[in-house]
C-alpha cells in the first residue's frame, strides 16, 4: 500500500509536476535516509518521460510522506542517499 503523499510549495520550485513526483515514487530505484540528516529521506525515480528525478521527503507517521524537493537528478546524488 502506498503512503499518502503530501506536498509543500518548495516541492515544485524546479517545475517538476505532482504527477511526475508520484510516478517517480512508483518507479523509484533507490530510496533511503539522506546522509548527514536525521529525518530527511530521498529517492530516485523516473518521471513520466522516463527521465530520472531526485525527490526529498520527510516521513510523517507510518503512512504519510511530505515531499519538499524534486528536480532532475544531479550527478552524485545517489551517494548522498543511504541504502
């Protein structure tokens, strides 16, 4: 079962759409704690065009995540997400 996904305005700063973020969640290939942060997580998934995007989020309870960042995947970002 997928968690409820909520968004804050900063999630759309880089012009990634809600639909692409949800699609990236469903196609994520790497998901884990962001290095050096306590309650910030990230995943890499694919937008609807098949391009990789990075998404950062906070878990809220057991069944909700709050997305606060999404953009085209940068080189090296995978090394900052602990498996």
